[in-house]
């Protein structure tokens, strides 16, 4: 839950930066699919927004502790770092695809447990 709330909050912030008022493109898309990786069942959850995007020169750093793309005082720089750690501890992955000025997509893949 903490991971999802952090991703939703980040998307909301980016969308509001890109579209300060109402706008038809001010949308966060969330998808979920079942699949397999190496023959093991997994679930893939995607969060995609058309907000400000992340600059190419920092996208690899956004999961570093205390790194933030937000202005000083607007974020701690811990949200993605903590979220990434939570997903890793559950045997999953968290990846970010982004183009500055166009979109950001965060994809979480988690193993499915208890599947018969």
C-alpha cells in the first residue's frame, strides 16, 4: 500500500506541474496483468502519467536515498528509495521509464505466492 500511495502521489505532483488546472490529459493510468518470468507466475502493475517526465540525466538517480526532483521543501527524497526497497524485499522489481516533458511509467513486477 505504501508503495502504491507514493507512486500515486508522485504522479499527482507531476501532473499538476504539467497541467496546473483541469485538463483532459491530467490522467494517471494504472494497469495490472498476470504473467510469468522464467516459468514463475508474476503480477505486473504499471503506473503511467503524462506529467512533467524525469530528465534523462537524473532518471537513474531517482531511487537513490535523499535524491529528489522536487524543489527544496517539497519532498524528502525517500519515497522512491523506500518503495524500491520494499519491492526488492518482496522478490520484485521496480523500474522507471520516462521522457522529460512527455510521460513517466513506473512498472512493478512481483512474484505471485500461494498459486496452486
